[in-house]
């Protein structure tokens, strides 16, 4: 059974823009499995954002808004001494994978919404655990913040998150979002970067057509 591998970061602006396109694709292909590998866009960063980075982000977010029609909250670029470390947000997704795999995408999207639409600081443990526990519960899997926090802080979650980052490096993926089609262990790139849902359909159909041509009898 084919599946998709989504390599992304919940604090990546283009991933936020891509979210609706991916959801539309999955809605049109019910039953297709999606596995998320967190990429670590700015993982383990310890420095506060300077004016140059703030200006760079504002420009990126403007481009995302113009392309997608979304409004991205400027809170992160306005917050004093904000440290843009995406490891905690990525680890919240991985902790969900350990606790409730079916809710991974829901938590990923909830973190995106909190950061980009609501301006919340999703580098903070308490905020992340609250977001994740609520998203998991909304997906029909009972979860309280304390239980999620225990897994979020565990060595298993820390190491699994690091392993995702290392897998991303081994695959030589340097940009997000990246979507890969997996079929019987073979991996094919669908897209590296934002595309619309109709473009996703075309890209996936091209891969299927290419596979058909190579396996057809001469």
C-alpha cells in the first residue's frame, strides 16, 4: 500500500502555507497513510532573534501570505528576546507519534495555527503540551496535559526527535515542506517546496504513470 512521508517543521512558514493543500490532497485520497518526519528548521537554536533575522522572516511571511492568502501573525518578530528554536515544537509532534500516532497531523496543524494564526510562543513547554493534549483529545483520543508532558520530556521523545533530524540530513533534505511517495520501500520525491493541491495531484500522477511505463510488458 503506498504511503506519503511528509518532512516538515511546524514552525516553518511555507509548511503552514502548505497545510491546506496537503489536507485537500488527503481528503481526496481517503485511507492513504501519512507519516511525518520533523525536519528541525531551527532546532537547538539558543540565540535571540536579531533585527536582520526578524526582517528576513517578515519578508518570508509576506511571500507566504501573498501566495496562499493566509495572514501570519507578526508576534514572533515583535516579541522581545524571542529564541526561534523549533526543536520543542518538533518534539511535541514526535511525542504525539509515541502516544497517539493517528493524531500526529492534527497536532502538527494545531501548533502551526497557534504560532502563525494566534501568535502564541510555541517554544514554551506548557503552551505546547496544552495545544497537543487538546488536539489529541479533539481527534477522539483522551489525553490530558500532564500525561502528554511526561512523554514530551522523556528521553525517548528527545532521542526520537533527534533521529528525525538526522534522517532528514541523511536524505539530504534542506527545504520544507518536502513530500515523498513511498511504494514497497522505494521513495520518490513528490515535491520539495510549496505547491497547490492540483499540482500535487499532477506530480503524484506523473510518478504513478512513470511506474506503469517501467513495469509494462514490452
